[in-house]
């Protein structure tokens, strides 16, 4: 089905709760598709931001603010649809990991690191977006599932892991940019952690794999094209994008030397 605003083909379109039209992940928010019922959306957002807290002393307001931040940080929302999509994506990623050794024996450490490089990246997007008070859920995409499934064939020399992405409902440009950045950032943290560990435990080959996998995923997602994180970060802050890409290049080169 095509987005009612830009015409982008979406295998799983988003339906606006206010006007009832179908949109892609970029135009799902009423403010992004000029919804005729934008006033209802704005009023609902105002009430959500206002919450049930009344005005009190400064100390009370400060403690309430901390309390709300903590609640947002620990209250992770999900759905059966998201869990199903994550399950399907994880199965395909597991298959890609097994294909490196032609579906013969492969160490559980290698497989766990391979899967976590993807899952931690996507969940980082979700957790930060929900911390900002936004709807955020992982959605598998048909084209991405097909590409990932093809990569699971042992004969494929190059592996592409793109079964889906986390869709968010943020309209704030800075928050949207940070949510896009946090995914590759987690891969950088994990990658450098594995890289440092290789000097402490040089005989564990899966640590080298962890550094290289995370470097590859971070670099791929930072490419400033299409719907990748890199395009969103580049549009938001080119300096931040440049620093992130430079850091990723250091990890990538070091991990593959």
C-alpha cells in the first residue's frame, strides 16, 4: 500500500487514528501529513505532556520531574505485533549467522554476538524514543526480510541484515536525530568493548568477530542514504554525523587489520 502523502510503497502502512488515511513511517504522525484533525492530536499531546501533576513548590516540581524521567526510562511498551516481527527478524538473523559455516556447528558465543549486534541496535532506538514519550515499535519490512533471507544462503559472499526497523512517532527534530544516532552508537560501544577485550583475551576468536560485526553494522547504518540512520543524522547535524562516521572508520579499520 502506498503512503497517502509521498506515495512510498509500504508493506505495513500506518493508519492515522484521526483521519483514517494510510501513511509511511515518515508521515505517520498527524503533523507530518497535514492531518485535518491536527487540533485533536495537539490537544491530546498537550494533555499527555501536562500529566496529572499540579503546580507545587520548586522542590516538588523537581522531584516530580525526576520521577517522570525514571518512569519513562523503565516503562517499556510493546505489543504482540512487535514481538512477532522481532521473532521473525531474529530467526532470519540467526540463519544468516549459521550460514557463515554452511549451517554446520558454530559456537554459541559467535551466534549470540551476531544476533545481539542487531537487537541491541534496534532496541536502543526504541528505548530512547519511548523515554522521550513517543510511540516506538519494531516493524519487519517485506523487502528487508527477502534481502536478509537471501543473505542466509551459504553461497552468498556478502551478507546484508536489514529485516526491518524501529518506527517512531517523534516530530521534534533534535529528539528524532538523537534516536537515530543511539543505534549506531550502541554498536560503537559494543565494538570497542570487544576490541579492547581481544587484547586481554587474545585467544578468543569470537571477540574479534564481535568487534568486526558491530563495526560493520555501525558503518552500514551511518551511510547517508534512504531510510538509514545515517541520512537522519546527516539531516539533523552534519558535525555529529561526521564524528560518528570517523569513529566508526577507526573501529572498522582496527577490527579488520
